[in-house]
């Protein structure tokens, strides 16, 4: 047997019948729907499908520092003592002026959220000499800070243990 004949036989693989040559474009085009359908559930699950409180932070002035999301279940320490009194707290690095906090495994109840854009990452809301905040802040229910922080009751919301999507806009 010649060397060229044995190479052809080896490339043909098992079975000595004629080989069907499918162009690469057709093979790739037929894989595309399968890949898309396989990735579809993952794309859907990337949304807020897990039970929990999912908070999208809006109006972040810059990408410096981190955002602190503090979840309170009572008025104790709300909102200023978030490092000591919050039920749950998350620090999320700001990327492209966006941040999102996801609180999972939260039992049903009444809660309030306080969010601080901690630009210098010192763990507190920095203020000027008149106690006016120099960093961004926001609260659930879009509760307003007029002559001081809002009350827990003004920022509180009911959570039923399912999926809850909230947005909080920061004020500077």
C-alpha cells in the first residue's frame, strides 16, 4: 500500500463508506441555536430570580470607593450606626458608576435600607462642619433627609420572603 493511500484511509476513520464533508459554516450555524438555548436559562437566572431583597443603586456620582448597603430590621441605630446596628450590611465596589446589593435568606418582616457611597472607604458618611453629608446617601422608600436622617418608619417596607427588587437613588 502506498503512503498516500494509507493516509487517506486513516483520515477517513472507521467505516469504509463515502465521507460526507459538511462545510464549517454549516456546522457552526447548526451549533448556534443549541448554544443559545443552553445559555438561555443562565441568562434568565442572572436576573433577580432568587428570593431576597435586590437593590439597584442609582445616581452614583463616580466610581471611587464602595457603596455600603445596610439592611435594618428595627429603628435601633438607623441609619447612622450601620456598622454596629444593621441586620445585614454589604460593601460593594463601585464599577462604572453602578452598584447592586443582593440580600439573600432574609426572613419576612419589616425592614429599612440605608445606602452610603463611601468614597474614601472609611466606614462612615463623611459630613462637613455643618453636618451636611459630603458623600452620597439614600434610603428605601426614597425617604428624605430633612434636617437630619429620616426615621425608620419613613424608610421601612414590608418583605414577604419572596423576590423584591428595589431601587435607591443617591443624593449628594
